[in-house]
C-alpha cells in the first residue's frame, strides 16, 4: 500500500486529519505518562518504552504527510509546494 498515491476527498481529508491528530497527541500524552510512572531505577524499560513511542509516532506522522500530499495533488499542486 502506497500512502503517497491516489486521491482523497475533502471530507475524508478533514476527518482523517482530525482523527490522526487526536491519536498522535493522545499517544504522546499517554506515552509520557507511562514513562513517568515507571520507576527511575529501571532505565532499560524506560528506554524501550520511549523507543516504541517514537516508532509509533513516526508511523502516525508519515500517515499525516501522505494524507497532506494526496490533498495537495488533488488541488493540482506538487507535494513539495
């Protein structure tokens, strides 16, 4: 599946943008809360939680970028514009 090809309607764009933004912010918020609640002495577990959070947020950001590029292409502009 290629995130950067195809078309997306205006309604799908706005609903997807809102839902991805809410999901990204809640993942970051709950991820920070989980990391803070971990005992300071357990550094390896904290590192693993932060790494997992980072990977998940990167995937969410890539999905948002792909959605924005599709919408730019629908408006007749380059994704780099």
